[in-house]
């Protein structure tokens, strides 16, 4: 991950104290680039921009990019306060604001391909918790038992008031880490050590956040397993049909062709892309490689190392609905001088959580 710190400008500051102050201010600003980027774009845009182009489905457009205007609009909106600590209500020609917008756009261009952000589209985001005083969100499984009976002329509608309701409370979880920037790195201009430490600090935070979200999908029990049937395309159709049958009475507004996402390891993505070419009229159908054409729409193929290499399955996910995620605090840092160690100690914290509220939205599909 690249934070684009101007280390040459730091050396020009002259004395070590001035360099230290400038460096720490630059680092704290740079650590906001990722949260600002994620706040400026929709989860679908971010995920699409981060996906491997080779794994995209033909006909699906790329996500929109990020430009100065979108970052500036965000920084000047009320939504900026929970992320950056304040609303940047400044004129358009303000050099500080222009510097931030350019840096965030550059961060997007340099890093979005390296960040594992595909999980975001598998979960609906619970809004309003970032920077709020709410320490949890509730997943409500409510059923009114609607049957929509036919009304006779003059007939009376009897409203249903008995609600079967079960709540699951999902609290915030805090994740923390710390590191030290040694005085010798500044004294002898070893800025590359600083860059390596900070880049690893940021990269591992987002990598482990992705791992915890994907783990909610891959960690489901054997009840979501779908056995191989005839060929890959037939098995995929069977998996999606099974999800539809299980979820048909749950109020998800499912038609006969909902969009699903596929989650797969790098080792098996070729297998998935191959059978997804089995469309009506394709050579794979004409020459009998696959017995059935693909019958359902795939929105994203999400490739991640968070699915183990020895996992002889891929996952079909009906996204959103009862799959929920929330952020309470973006990655933030505090620092303090530690004279005993001749170092500056940095402490990072982020708060988030997620839940798979309905395992019926997921199918673990056998490769053979």
C-alpha cells in the first residue's frame, strides 16, 4: 500500500525536530485517505474497482472511479465529520482542501486494486452508526404471516397485529494494534523503514477486516452444502434454485432470477469462469461440455485468498437482506513520545462488526 508521503520535502525541513513534526502530521493525514475513499464511494463501486478485471462477468460495467469533485463534495458535507473529525466547509480554492482531494484520488488509483474489498457487496451496510452513540445494531427477524386473501364486495380488511419477532443484538468490536517509529530512522533519514512500518500497519488492518467478514461466509456449517450434480453449470443452477426455495417465504422480494455473487479462491476461479461461459447457444452447450446453460445472473465473482486453497468448493451468496455489517469507528491513530525507547509509539483502533443473519442465503458448492 502506498501513502505517497513526500520524504524529500521532509529532508528539506532541516533539523530533526521539524522533520519529526512534519512527518507525524503527514502520516496522520495519510491514514485518513482510506476511510475517506471508502466513504466517498458506494460499496458496490469500491468492490467493483477492486475486483480482478479477469474475473468480471462479460457485460458488467466497471465501477465509477474517484475524482477530485467527489472527494471535495464529501469533505464539505456533514457526512465527513465522523470520518475525518470535522466538516471541511472551505472554499474551492483552499490549498489544503485541494491537497487532500488530490491525495485521496491518488491513494485510490495506487491502492484500490491491492485492497480486498469485495466482501462489502455481500453485506448490507447499517447506516448511521459511524460516530454515533449507538453501541450495537439489531437484526430483527419479523414475520406478520401475510397471505393476501381475496376481498369480497364490502368485505372488511382485518389487519394483522400479532408479530412473531426475534432480535439479535450485534455489538461493536474494537480491533487495536501498535508500533514504534524509532528515532534512528529519522536521525539517519531511513524513511523507507517508516514507510514500510506504516504501510504494513494500514494494509494488515484492512486485510484482517476482510478476513473476518469472509469468515462469516466460509465458516457456515454443513447445512449449506450443495453436492456436485452432472456438471458445473447444472450444479450452479441447483445451488441458486436451492437458495430461492429456502428464501421464498421470507419477504426478500425474490423473483425467478435474482442476482447472486460468487466467492471463490484464486486456485478455483478459472473453474468458475469456465462454467459461467455456458450460456444459451455457446459452444459449451452445443458440443455437450455442459448439459445446461447458466440459468441465473451472477453480479460479481469475488476472488480472495480468504477462501483456503484446499477448499474444494466455491460459495454462492444472495447478497444483503439478512447479511449486515456496520462501522462505528474508522481506523484512527494516536501517538506519544516514549523517551525510554527513543521512539514514538503509535496506537491504532477501528470498530466494526458483521453478521450472517440467514444461512439460507449461502450455498457452499462442490467442485466435483
